C-alpha cells in the first residue's frame, strides 16, 4: 500500500463528528483516567518549577491520558492521519491490541 492509497482510504472513510463527553456519561475508568491525567499535569507543572522532577515527561503523560476527552485533539486527528499514515496504522494496531475485548457469553 502506498502513501497515496492510504490518503485515499482516509478521505473515503467518513469521519465521526467530534463529540463532547459528559461527566454523567463517564464510567469509573474514565474518571480514573481523568484523575490520573490531572495528577500528572500537576506533577508536570511542579516539575517545571522544581529541578528534581522531570516536568516535560509528566506533561506528556497527562496529555496522552487526557487527549480522548479534548475536542481539539479529536478535530486534529484526521489531519494527523493524513500527514502520518504509517504512524496512524501503527497506533490503530496498538489500540486494537490494548482495547478491552468482549468476552463470549
């Protein structure tokens, strides 16, 4: 598959409209993820001020944890997929591996 084929596939696939996730609709995992994201964000801010902590590392971790809840990130995702299709494919394979699988009943 060439880069042009990947671009055509991305343009052909309909993209869902970014949606806002409400607090009432979140599961306990979402609450834990947001809590951890805020915790790492605060550690990152402290790390910028204090020379002992690695502030940038904690800010990157918080950005990764909080990204699914950001409308801006959801809007930028199609642009990222068009620009870096190989990285997008790799990210999708990792996400498919780590996503919870439905158990057979």
